[in-house]
C-alpha cells in the first residue's frame, strides 16, 4: 500500500506571498492531520480533517487554512507569508487517532 | 494548557546498553500514549503505543505507563547505533482532541 505523499517537497517563497501544500493520504484513510515542525517548537498541530470536515484546529493565526476533498486528499494554505513560517510541514493520515502515518513533509523556506 | 514534557538530550548510551527515555504529561485525564521515532531528515514513525498502566513489550522496546504519576517511558534494550534518533512522546488527552507531541529526546548510541 502506498504511503502518504506530500507535494512539493521543497519550496522557497518570499515574505508576503502565499503557498499551497498538498497531501495525499494512504488509501482508505479518511482522517488527515497537519503539523508544523521547527527546531525550537517541535511538532505543533495545525488542523485535523475527517470526511471533508475540520474537526480540530491548532493555535495558529487565520493565515493558516486547510481543506479536505471528497477523495480524502488535503491541502493547506498559508497566506501573507512571514519569515517565521519557515518550517517543515508534515501531513499524517490515520484511522486510529494516535496511530498516524506521516508523509515526507514539505520544507518551506521564506526569505 | 495541555503539555507533554521530555528531556531534549542528547542522551548518549553505549551499544548494547539499555536506553531509558522519559516523558511526563500535564493532563491527568489523558488516555492514550504513543512513542514515535524520527531519524534526522526523516518524518516521524510510530513505534509503540500504550493505553493501560503497566508495561507493554514489543521486541527490544518496552513502553511503561504510570497514570498516577503522569509518567510514560520507553526502554530500548540492547541499543544499536541504528537506534540513534529523536524519540517523540505523544498523548491524546481526551475524546476527539488531537495528538499532542513533546519536543523529543535525541538519543545517540555509541558503537
């Protein structure tokens, strides 16, 4: 069974731009979670989707948004990028809440 | 605020020794506990989960949970250099709340 895929793997943007990241979950998984990982803050929860509905949202500003499609694929969008948004963005899919399968991540650099 | 605390390390152990990784959590109502391993430059992968007080063994790994002390640990027996990684403790506090991660402990197994 194919794992979680994320595109793109690497991205360089400038301040003020916006970015869209994509995640395709493991086949049959209807739940997707997004995380931001930085050296200082570790893994921080962004959002969680199940069957196109956002079930939980982390403590991030409104510039961070996401959605899930009917085929369970998910996207997250960050508008008006700031230098502090530079991070590894990880997507995970799952059937049991704690047993998550992570994708390889998208490394975002904001200059 | 629900927190999961880990010593950042690095924890250095000689090859063949037992590595002991510890984690404390603040929410007494926490229900489920997970250990993820993250190699440098890779995404986290689930290695153990535990729901009940006591020990749970899987190969060289043993997870220990003490809910009264709000403490969960991971023991790695016969540590190998390939075990060198960052180990992330994660907790589901209650209901449909998302997974909360600690910042991880970096383990270094010296050959």
